[in-house]
């Protein structure tokens, strides 16, 4: 069972983990609502599922990949009768969720990749309570964000086994009536200050104390009287212009400030522990800058699938191992491809020092409904993960998925432009790549996907700006019709994809290596060709691990390196 607190950047001490065995049933005939399953102690044809693993995974105990669009869950939990509010939290449930407490409908939620919560105080009783979930996930619906989850029963090509139902931690949290709902932390390394926005609940006249420390030493304390649902302050962290960057965050030096928030009113105190990193990502005169210095991104494509758990990690050790191996191989970041990671992954990326590009899982049919589904969930994702210093780029669309007719359909162009502008409006401190791979509209970086395996071809293609812009990797235009190049930094954000069979798993890649020596030679060829270009400011190799039918990882699916880690590191670091 996953036991770690699921929201480490906003931690409270009073919480109950609801992972573990739950009662479970399929509702293929859609009888549950009519027959009021939400008031039953048992389900027809009931089985047991292990939460938070999805229905299709082995670790769930169900391992069913067939077409079952409606799922029911049930478990009991204990509460005490006191003055606290009871908040029921879900890391992620795919895709539509209705929640019932003691037979009463509490609320519903749509979106398979973002966290959500319900205040269930008015529905619970002292002692034992019953929680029912009804979840809908239509495997054939391609107007909902689904990422790499295939809409057929068997995975194939670049698509994998889908995820239905609960796939991240469920937990119950106790808070006082007056409490902090969330905070927004905005670092400014130019003034060595941090702006904090506080979103408060039921704050009539309360005292808000914020204590910031660095490596155990208190840096600044603020005590303010607050009223209403929002308060904003700026706290300074000491001497400006810290030239040696001893307190800035970067992959090489992942320095973090600790912060404690205390909201007190009428003798009750809400205490939340958090952290933040002081870092700045920007483009200056066509150059990518991290903390005001040029920075070359060496990323690896990471799709976040795990043996037995699919998109759900077995626990912290697996997350830490992935990041340790990524850094050991010489990479300073990951492009999280078509997946929104659980917050514990982002916590370890913050703590261990790893850049993260966060990418919205795609839908695959352009329509008004698709635009509404994707835009709604994407906004909430940006809001949830805003405070993580590891995230330096947002990617709302990948390879024109969901907007396949950008060249000829003005509506799709307008939608793509709206996503870029909406994301910048939600967060103007990070880079936004509107359409990673090709057919770019307005974008902060010009990113290209190119699986050419020939050193000579790659070297020639990326030797001059004109040859880059006129190339057609993926048989698509780099810039969409009507858009021109404006000296945006150029990065190759998918390349390589070299298959090498190291286990019994059969599969494919974009090119094929026959033995370890050939694998090393091929990897070196594609990296060297790109590194020799003076025009490229970052790369992202495909990919970290094998996944199902894809065997183009640097690691096997079980996380075993296919060639020595140090050999990969020398290539990635261009040593």
C-alpha cells in the first residue's frame, strides 16, 4: 500500500490514508443508480480491489482490460465527532466520479488526471461511515484527455493499456473551520523575495504567521491580521544579488526553503508545512536562461509507467530510483510525456534536482466538447502544480494531437493560440510550448521531434537555421502556416527512439540496434550530431524505459540499464 502523505508541498499532520482493499464491482448494465448501489453493503458479483491501483493493473488484483465503462467502489472509515471539518481527497480518478457518503450524494468530478476534494463534514457521523464511488470511463471516448491510454482492449504502436478508476491515493484530512485552502508562491530572484498568495476559508478575523527557514535557520517571519478569503504578502529573504547562487534552486544545487503557515482564530490553529525553491526560467535574447545564466537542457522522455501498476508507482522507492537513474545517466530533466504525475514525484524532483516539463494528456478528436474538457482540466493542473520549482515548462498540446488540421482549420489554430495565452495568463513565470514537435503557433521555444538515425543527415539538417525550418520531420511543417520564426530557442524534444531487445519482451523502436556495442554507437551518433550544432539549446532523448510493446528505452521496463550507466552518461554529457 502507498503510505506516504500524497501532497508533500502542503502538509498537515491529521490525515487518514484510505488506500488498501475496497469492495469493487463492474456495472456493465448500468443498474447501480436505479438499484441504489450507493446504499448497499455489498455489490452484485463483488470482488476486492487494491486502491490506488487502476482496474487494468496487476497490482489492483483485478487486472481486467476489457470494456467496462462503469465501476463501483465501497469502503468504510471511522470519524470522531468534533469541531473539525472532514475533507475527502482524491489524487486522481479516471474519469467521471460521483461520491456518496452514508448513502447521500456528496458531489461529482470530471477529469482523470487532476486532484479533487469534497468537504464531507455534513454527511459523516461519529464512528463508522460508508464511502461509495461510481466512476465512468468510456474507453471509446476520444474527446476526453486520455494521453497514451488506448481506446482498444489491446495496446499497440505508441499507445498503452488504459487506466480506469482510482489510480492515485485517497485520503481523509481534518481541518479547522478556519483554515488555509491553498497558497500560491511566486519567487523573485532579482529582489530575493517571495510573494505568497493565501486562499483562506472562513477567516473572519484571524492571525496569519508565516515562518521561512533555510537549512534550519529562520530567514524571515511575518505575522499579519487577515480577514476574508484572500491575502497577499511579500517576504524578503536577505541580501539581494546572491552572486554565488548558494540559495538558488537548480538541478545541480536543489536548494529548498522550508515554510510553515499558521492561521489562528478563536483559539484554533491551522498549521501547514511547505517549501519552495528560488529559481527563474526565462528566454533572454534568444537564449534559454536558468537563474539568469545560459542553460542547456539534457532531458529524457519519461512516460511514467511501472511494472504491475501502469501509471501508478508502487511507492516512493520506485520514484526515487527513476530520478536517481535519470540523473546518473547525465540528464538534468525529464519531459513527462502525456501524463500528469502524482505530487510525490514532483516532490522528489524538487528535492533531488530535476527539471520537469509538464504535458497535458491529449484528446484525439477536435470538437467543442473536447475543447471544454481539455481546457477545464488543464487550468486546474497548472493551478495545482504551480509551486513546484522543478516544473519549468508547460506543454498543453503535443504533435497536433486533438488538433490534426491546424494548417487548414482556423478554429483549431485559434484553440491552440488560446491554450498558449491561457497558460501564460495562469503562469507568466514559466515557458510555454504550445504544440510540442511541429506546426508551432505562438510559442516560447521552437521544439522539434526528429527520429532520423543518421549522424550525417542530422548534422547537415541542424547546421543552419534555414535547413532546420525547412525540414519536415514527421512529414509536418515546423511552423504552422501563417507563423514565422522569431529567434525562439530551438530544442530537439524527441529523438533517438532506438530499440534494443534485452529481455524476452518483443517490440519496436524508430531504429534498431543488434547488440550492446551497436546500441552505444547509435546513441552516440544521434547525440553527437545534435551537440555539434551551435543552434540547438537542448535535447530530449526518447526514452527512459521500455513500455509494453516499445523497447526503445535506455532502461528495460524493470529499470535495468541496457548498457552501463556511466557509458550513457559520457554520451549524454558530451564527454
